[in-house]
C-alpha cells in the first residue's frame, strides 16, 4: 500500500513539473474533475506545481509555488498554496501556508501565514501573519501582525500590530500598535499607540498615545498623550497632555497649553491660553495666564488675564485690558465696547 502511494505521488510530481514547462492557450476547453499539471481551464480540482498562463478555475486550484510571471487567470472557489499561491483574481478563498498573492482583485478571504497581498482592490477579509497589503482599495477587514495598508482608500476595519495606513480616504476603524494614518480624509475611529494622523479632514474619535493631528479639520473627539493639532480647525472635544493648537478651536479644549487664532467655546488650560494677535475669542477661557492678544468677547478666569480688545469680563489677580478706560484692575475687570 505504501509502495503504491509513493509511486502515485512520484507520478503526480513528475507530471506537474513537466506540465509547468508548457504554455497552453487559455482558449482550450474546460477540463472537468481532477486535473494535474498546467492545464489552464478546469472545473473541479486542479493541482499544479507552479502556474504559467492560468486560465479559469471553478473549484480548487492547488499549487506548491507562486506563478512564474505576473499573476494571471481567475479562481472561483479556493486557491490553496502549499506553501505559496497566486492568481490574477480570486473570488472565494486565497490561502497560503507562507503567502497568498492576488494580482488584480480579491473578493472573499485572503490568508497568508507570512503575508497576504492584493495588487488591485480587495472586498472581504485579508489576513497576513506578518503583513497584509492592498495596492488599490479595500472594503472589509484587513489585519497584519506587523502592519496593514492600502495604497488607495479603505472602508472597514484595519488592524496592524505596528502600523495601519491608507494612502487615500478611510472610513471605519483603524488600530495601529505604533501608528495609524490616512493620506486623505477619514471618518470613524483612529487609534494609534504612539500617533494617529490624517492628511485631510477627520470626523469621529481619534486617539494617539503621543499625538493626534489632521491637515484639515478635526471633528468629534480628539485625544493626544502629548498634543493635538489641526491645520485648519478643531471642532468638538480635544484633550491633550501638553498642548492643543489650531487656527480655530471650537466647543471644548483641555490641555496645559492651548493656542489658536480663534477660540469659540470653553478652553481650560492650567498653564497658558493664548489667542494670537488679531484673533478672536468668544466663550470662556480658564487658565493661569490668559493671553488674549486679539478681541475677547466673553469671560477669562485666571491669575493673570490680558486682553488687547476686551468686550466682556476678566476675573483674576491681575486683569489688563488695553482698550478699557482703566487698563489695570485687580480681581475683576469688565468692559463693553
């Protein structure tokens, strides 16, 4: 019995290696059932050492190694690599003990013990023992022990042990042990062990162990272990261990130091709340030092309060209002323009 099995396996291996050197045309008719070798079009079980000019497989395509050239053909069903596999498109499951690669499109599940990658778009689930990546867009979930990324946009769940990144827009939840980021706009939740960043606008919940930033507008809840910043505005709830800064800050901000050209809402800064020269403040600012170097319309509470143009009230030990008839008053200063 063992002898028969050994002979059969040897014949399969010889046939597969010999067939791998052939270059059959994809116009060949469909072979049904079991096919061993490089025959392109199969409905059933296809076994080949290494694909060359793969056609269409409905069923299962089992390979030992990745394709000779660029990944071609389409697998509807299971693409299994022992240890590597690849195809142009897979609609179903792409599974490789070491790795699974799809050249154009994956619809379904892609799993690679070391890595899983798609050159084009992916719809479904992509898992890589070390990393998972998509050259185009991804809709679904992707995870990698070290990293996960998409060159285009992503919609769904991204989990990277070290990092998770998207070159375009992102919508969903992204978590990176060290960092997470999107080159375009993002909406949802971003969680980075050290940092989280968005090149465009962000709406949702963002947390960065060290910092969180957006090139455009931050809307929602933003938390940074050291800092939170935005190139245009922060609109919502912003909390940071050291500082918060943006041209415009609205609603609520809490950090030892806060700086902006425009403040609207409640600002709590135990050390310094600073309004830049020519800016405007509307609301309440509570800080040891409130340096309103523009127009203050509202209330400041602190040890030292300074306003270049006061239209409201100051409560503190020292209150200075440059435009008031009495420019210096202790305890309370009130002036209306």
